[in-house]
C-alpha cells in the first residue's frame, strides 16, 4: 500500500515528465540539418524571398508571419514550396506550403509559435530546383512552446 506522500511525489514526477518534451528545443545546427534535408544539399541563396515578421514579439504564442517570393508563377517558373524553420522551437521545421503555378501569387501568411528569441528562416523551393531564403531575428518577450502543446 502506498502512502499519500508517495502518491503526491509520483503525481509530481509524472507531471514534470509530461512537460519535458516541451522544454527540449531545436538548435541552429538542427535547423541547418533540416535545411540540408529539404534541399538535399543544394546551394541556398539569399534573395527573392521576403520574410515579414515582427522584430519584437510581445507574445510568442501567436506571431503573425508572412512570406512572399518573387516569381512569375508560370508553368515554367514557379514556387513549388515555402518552408518556415526555427532554431529554438521544439522542432526546427515548423511548416510547409506546397504551391504551383495556379496559385497566381507566391505569398502565404500564418501565425506561428516561438519558444524563445531566435532566428526564423523562410526557405523557397523553385520549379527549377533552386532554393532561396530570408532570415530574420525575433526577440520574444513571453515565450511559447514550453507547455508541450
């Protein structure tokens, strides 16, 4: 038979372990590995991509982010995918949008969660196989992603 103290300690340990995955964070190296996996080692160039994100995010739970890519969006020259990557969230590769020439314009927007102050990278994959990026630093005053959810 367990004592009340053992039950309370066990419940506390279980709760602490449930929070542990949310405390694990990606690193700049993990972000770079995610970029290498997405590009399969191809050269990534700066330019053509514009990442619009606040330089100071008061609340990391919801950071409005827009990515636009200079592209005519024709059958022969269009954006195939736009990726968002972080270096301090629980995972490095946050999301991907798949686009095609019928999208008309290469511009996407969303709210992302940021677990800490960090660099956020927008990576565009073009139909010719080239990759372009833009990176911005964001200072987060109230961090998100620490609850594991």
